[in-house]
């Protein structure tokens, strides 16, 4: 092939790639500007996914969570808290199926939305951090798992209170991870927090029981 023919072929190829690129951009704009439906999406797929998840049928749960996402995208922008919640649910399904890389991808999508829309201290953000950390732990990436468990803990202490049951679970996860990376000093620190939590729980329950036992039922009036 002569140099002129090669040059012409190259120019034609570049022109074709440019046209295809422009077409793709137009399609993306159409997708982004597609009007959303009014009203509320059906929650039927979500309800089915929850039922299958509780039954341990995670493939079916995933199927219906993906359907719910498809339904929700007709009514909500992709950058919305509802879609973030859908991403979290799909991530949980992939987690149970041990498809951890796919789970992380969906948690990261959720975190991207959370970062745009939520305050630094919000339960939704904490939930995503916790899910992400759990998956990182499953992959043996303990450093990142610790980072995100600690982020979730910081939020939950503020939003839920230091003696909420979620806090105990997070203390246990963090203590366990510090053991795995041989940081025994910090592992002991969190084990002490676990012990203090359980002691508070025991004292609180004992006080409630004592208070209950001190209540004297008012005697009924005897009819004469």
C-alpha cells in the first residue's frame, strides 16, 4: 500500500472513531436527561429479595435486588440515597455469595453517593463503611478493614450512643483484627472496651430488675 493510501485510510479511521465517540456522548446525554417517572416505585422486588436473603437463597435475593435497582432508577436519580441503599443491598448479596470484588464495587458506588449527599455523621454512611470493612476483612485486607470499622465506630458512638448493641459488635471486630495483625496492645485496649460494655450491660439489667421487683401492686378495693 502506498503512503498516500495509508494516510487516507488513517484519516478515514480517525473520522470514524470521532463519529462513534460523538454518538456515544449523545447516548450518554440522553440517558442522563431521560425524565424520571413521578410517584413511588413498586417495592415488590425488594420484599422478595429480603425474603430470599433471610432464607439463605442469595442468588435469588441478588436477582430481585437488581430488579429493584432497575425499578428505582426509573424514579430516582442515580446519585440519590435510595440508589445508594440499593447498591448496599446488592453488595450484601455478593458478599454472601463470596463474590467479594463485586461486593466492594457496589459498596464503593454507595460511598461515592454518600460522600456527595450525606453529613459526615450519618447512620447510612456508617452502614456502608461497616459493610465495606467486613468485605475487606474477608479478603484478608486487614488494614483497610480496620480503617473502615473505626470510621463506622466513630459515627455510631455519636449517633447511637456508646452502649448500643452495634458498638459491641464493632469493638469485637476491631479487637479481632488487631489480633490478626499482631497489634496486641490495641487488641487488649478494645477487649477492655468489650468487658466494660458487658459490665455496664449487666449492671443496667440488674438495676432494671431491682426496680421492677420494688413495684408493689396496689391492692384492689374490697367490696363490702
